[in-house]
C-alpha cells in the first residue's frame, strides 16, 4: 500500500498489504489519531484510495493495492452487519469499534458506483468531551443570549447550519448546562451521537415505525422538562415540537438553513402557522465551523495588509466590529509547518445568535420576508455569520480567506 501524507508517528511500511483486516484496522486507528470525522473508501477504474476528512477538508490518506479493494469493502460491510452480497443498492449500517479504552460508534454508508461500491464511514463520538460555550466559539454577548433562552421554562431553541457544522455538539453543550437531577431530559435522534448520563436518549428506527414524530408523541407522555429533537425534517415533527414548546416544555432542535432569519421563513414554508412560530420560537442560532490558524507557524500581517482589510469591509460589517476589537487587532496569515495542515489545525465555531424579540414576533405574524427579518435582526444587534467570522479574524484565530470561503455576504 502506498501512503500519502503519513503522520510522523506511523511509517508507511507499517501498513500490511496481505491482510484486509489489518489494513482496515490500521486505517481506522490512523483516522482516530488524526481526529478525522469521515473516512471515504472509494475506487476508480484502476485505483483504490482512502481519504480522511480532517478539519472539514478531504485529504488522501492511503492508496492500498487494487487487489485489496473487495476484501476491505466486504470487511467493512460485515462489521456493519450489511448484506455483502447486495452491491446494487445503497445500504446503511453501524459499527461499535473497540479502540484503546473506549468504544467508537461508526456509521457506515455504501453506494454503488461505476467502479465498485463506495463506502463512507462517519466517526460519531470519538471525542466524548462536551466543551463549554466559550470553548465552542460563542462570543460573550452571544453566550448571554443563549443562556437567557436556556433559562426560560418553555419555548423552542433552534440550531441551524449545514451537515457537519457542529450543531449536535452545541445542542449537547446546552443540555449539559440543563442536566440536573430535578430536570427530566429526553432526546430523540437518528442516531444518538453523544452519550449524556442522566438523559433518556432514543434512537429512531423507521423500519420498526419509530419515527421522530411517533417518538415525540411518546416523550410527551413521559413527563419531560426538556426535549431535544435531533432534526426537524417534516411538518408533522415540526408541529409536535412547537406544540410541546407551547405547553410548558423547553425544546431544542436543529434545521438545515443558511442563517437564523431564513429559519423563520423555512418554518412558515413547512406549513407552520405564523402565530405558532411567533409564540413558540425563543432563539435561533446559525453556525459554521472554520479552521483555526496553527499557533506554531501563523505569521502576522503588516500594517498595510491590516489597513487593506479594514478598508474592504462593508459599512455594515465595519459597524458590527466593536471599537476595542479594532484597536487591538492583530491579523495573521496561514504559513504551514510539520504540526499542521497548510497553516491550519483544528476548528472553531462562528455563530449568529438571534433571540426572537417582541418586534421580531410582530414581523413573523405579519409574514414578512427573509430580507425584512434579517434587517430587523441587524437593528437588534444580531451579527451575521460573516461578521462573527471577522471577529475571529481580529482575534488572530483564523484568516480572511477562511471566513470568505465559508460565509455568504450579508
């Protein structure tokens, strides 16, 4: 097997070519050590390769010999309890993989392609730590808004963003703050990715009829105080979640939307009445994960480059930057060294935290469009995701290029 970009502590020769079992084990161990979130096992007409997604970026980890392809794929499917004889339709499975002193949950997906099956392995709970809101990247004022919403006895808190933006970790960091002996917390997910001692966690099973909606109805008869719904996917689930939020329960959930104001419009488009949206939603957070600069090799920008950054900001973005952040700013660029990947190491969140104020409730009841809702949010001091990213740039945490690549203007 030819290894590309091996970590310094594992030599390429350590990967055997004669055993699919050993090959897979070493690849999994390498993925765990490099903190990969996904493993892609894929084939071309005349090649076989494995890629890791690390800090949101795909990179080639290994190119095993082509003769190992079928054996490695079959080994993965056996471990995931998938049908190894069925290669014509997609399949899903799960693996509980022992690693050191813990068990790693792996979600496995197969897909028939022109040159054989592609397997993607999602590493669900490698890190069992639940960092605090500050460590996740929430700014102090945004933490205050979120804690105020969590302190209310009922209502709906929504966390939005694309797949892989850290929504689940944010949810569980919030649940950790609420997790006390006198609070009954119930969660329903597909699947449960993080173990929370003291909470009642349910995995949905659609084949058995255990959907988000049916589980939510059952949870409402379990005397809950806090309900966490992994994702609101359809009108039925949304209606039950909103009903729960209006009848004395604190409900936390996620949606796939681009930013906080568009989440309100999404709920309306799903079929939720404007009054119910206004009466139930307490706060919406939109988030992205951006790469951190490597502390060992990042290089400060000179005064001319820093001035150029400030001169290219829009008036709205410039106004959203506090004066003290501007005065003490030191901007950096990515360089790259042996300890990082092209100047970056690790990721941190940027957040748009939007409480639903009385004025915003009025806008929702009037069925205002997303642009009007966004304008009202800006008047209330809610930062856009890009503005939140600029704060991280000024703090020396990331670069302008990273923020530009992961956020939309406005």
